């Protein structure tokens, strides 16, 4: 088993070193948009699904000898491909400058094509290694706990991600990283060939391998368990990409904010699949409820929430959600003979979640609503997991945990929509109860109190549907908070558009007097300029471009200003504030990679003029 373990660990390490490496390399080619990383993740999830499909087909449809020959041939072809790319590009995996896009059109298709050519085949073989070697190990070592190799694989992936921003990125140039990665891939190929040879040369077991038991529920065969695996994997993947988008959009598209969510995602796999007892519902269920409430509060604050609070809340809800979703996956995993089918279904769910966030959501939502949807979906999947397990506290009729969730989330709804209730006494209470959020949360809290009193008089236990109703009531409170957060944001927005480069919002802000009324242009939480609406201040340069700013001094007092007209090139249009420094005869040429900004500048009647 040592050769299998080393090869699986090296495979996982290489698998997740290449992601930030290639993502960082192509990021400047596409304007540094957060969607570059989301598109990269989508590609890697799709290829991961292809690798698992290949592993399932090889393990279930081919004889051991034929599987060995096919896998070895593909490994050798991948080494030849790396050598050919090295000769063509001067690097085994980093595309040459000829692949750099000449215009901002069709970025998703270009990124996917670029990644397929540069790392497609090596990544496919790396992706197939963990399930394929686990299947071979289950045949040659029937008494081994082969699912622990999956935990080892995720541990290798986690170490690769953590080491990249802290060590690799800091001390090694990108091209050096690429050559080291190619050398390590060659070692991996040698280890895979050794494992393939051993899988055929080892004696076959004469008895049926024992079932690797899971703690919790039994796993029947059929489509229903597969749909449950798919849904859990879909929810985890959707939460990963949605959280990454939310953090990068609100903060910055930097490698650390790519690596942090993915590291938490992988850490949950390591914990859940290393040992069945490490996932405890009594611990991670309340953690999820608290994290959902915290994330809802931070979202309700909007731009007022600090970056530290956003990163903390979003990271907490991602980890808690993945622990619950992947913990339930681990509890429902089948015996090793169905191992490749299980992994294939999980990979399909992960790819579907990535497709929804990266491809479908930008086309049907004007805002980053997929994070809100992922939060509610996670809560619903957690309830489904409890409902389908006959031994869970939900089916045993214990209502107290569900009541705590209901009351806690109703308080969160109060706090998020009516912060004055905790500081203004009875007058704040009257104000809080006057709106729909207050009535909704008050109703949920009152229903919880009535249930508590009724159960106290009747029995310490209720019926399962009481507990289920309380949990669903908590989800309604959480969904209500998110709904009112989006609604309040749209009330001040006069224009919202979304594309590959993010969400562009024009927001109307009323000052203390009409003179300070203004329009803001925001890309995520970043203000890209604003314009006062009063006739006296409409032409006044604002935000980063005031008369006393560096650009203001440079354009106003430039030595060539006295000699005649200026020719100025500006990277980034924004609200076009710099044009206010133009004089008769000057030429100001603006360059912007985002088509939505250009379209906004050409609207009739103009928004900023």
C-alpha cells in the first residue's frame, strides 16, 4: 500500500499546485477579473469529472491487463505532450505570448481552450489517479481501508494550496514553477506505472473484500442514493465557487483569496473521509446554523461591513457548510466495490455546481445571487440529510435543537433589518415590528415560544414534523433576511449589469441637501467614480481625481499645457471623471476592458455626462 499512498499523495499535490500557478499566469490576460479563477475552477471540475469517468470505465469495463496497458500508454503520451509544449513555448505548461487574447471578447471560451491545450491531458490523468488506484488497492489489498486514500489525496491537495502563496509563489518565478511541476509529474508517472504493474502482478483475493462500513445510515443501491450524493456534491461545489466569487468581488482577485476557500473545501474532505467519527452532527450542525446567521448579518450590512468581517463570515459559512455536506457524503458512502461509481457521482455533482455558478448564474442573475442561493440550499440539504436518517434527532422527535435554530435565526432577522431594537428600547421594538421583516421574524419567534410551552406541558419529545417545521421556519427567516438585503440594495440602484468582469452598479445617493445628491459607479464594493447631480457641482472632478490629487496636479499643471493641447491616454473609463480636465483642442482617449462600462457610457440619455 505504500506505493499507492505515495502516488496518490503526489498526484493530489500536483493537481492543486497547477491550479493557482496557471490561474496566476493568465489572470493579467483577462483584466484581473475574479471570474478568471471561477472559470479555471470550472475547467478543473469538468476535467476532474472526466478523470473519474475514465477511472470508473477502466476499473469496471476493462480487464486488469488491458487497463494497465491503456493507462501506461496515456501516461507516456502526456510526457511526450509536455516535451512538445516545452519546445514550442519554452515552458512545459505556460502558453506562449501568441495565445494572449487581442480583444476582451469570449473570455470564458478562450480560458477553457487555453487550459485544455496546456494542461488538459496531464490534469485528466492526475484526476483519475485517486479513484483508480483506490479500486486497484481494494482488489489487491482487500482488508485495507481504501477510503483513507481519498482523505490522503485531499490532504496532499490542501498542502499544495497552502504552500503555494506562502512558499512557492514567494520564492520561485512562474517559469521555474512550471519546470519543477513538470519534473514532479514525471516522477508521478513513474509511480503510477509501478502501481499499474503491481495491480496486475499481485495475486487476486480468493474471498470477497469486506464492506467498509459507514457510521449512520445504510446505503441501498439504486438512483435515490446517487441523487443524494449528487445533491450534496452540487451544494458543496456551488458554495465553494459562490464564496470565492463573493470574496474576490468584494475584496480583490488575488491568489490568497482563491486559495483560502478552496483550502477550507479540501480540509472538510480530509476530516470527513479520514475517520467516520470525526464528523459529529452535534458539533457541526450548530456550527452551520451559527455560521449561516453570521453570513446573513454581514450580507445585510452591505458595503458597511468591513473586509475582515466579510472574509471571516464567508470563510466560516463555507467551512461549516462543507463539513456538513461532505460529512453526510462520508456517512452515506458505499462499500469499496461501488467506489468508482460513488466518486463519479460526486464529481458530476461538483461539475454541475461549477457550471451553474460560472456559466448559468451570470446569464440569469444581475447580481451575485448564487451565494444567497447556496446558503439556503445548504440549509435545506442539511434538513434532508437528517430527514432521511431514521436514527437522527429529527426523526426521533427531539424538537429542542430545531426550536433553538428557529428562535436564533428569527433574532438574526431582527438584528439584520432592525439594529435599533437592541439600543432603542420599546420605541425601537415598535419600529422593528412595523415592517415585513419584523412581522416575519416576530411570527417565527412567537411560533417557537408557543411550541416550547406546548411541548413543556405535553412531553419532552414531539413528533418529527414539529421539528421539521421549526427547521423550515428557520430557513424561511434566513431566506427572508437575504431577500430583504437584495431588495434594499436594488431600491437605491438605478442601473445594474453583470458580465464576465463582475457586477456594475449605478447607485443614487441622497445627501443632506440637494447639492450633495450624487450617482456612484460601483464594481462590487469598489467605487469607480461618482458625479454630483447639482448643476453647480456636476463638472467638478471627484473621488480619486480631485484637483489636489496626483492626476489632478499632473493634468492641471503639466509643462506642456502652456504649449498647446494635450494628448492623454487613460486606462479605465469609470465615470469618465478625468475628462473634466479636458480643454478645447485636447484629446482624451479612454481604454477599458469591460464592455459593460463602455455600454453604460453610450446609453441614451447618458447616465454620467
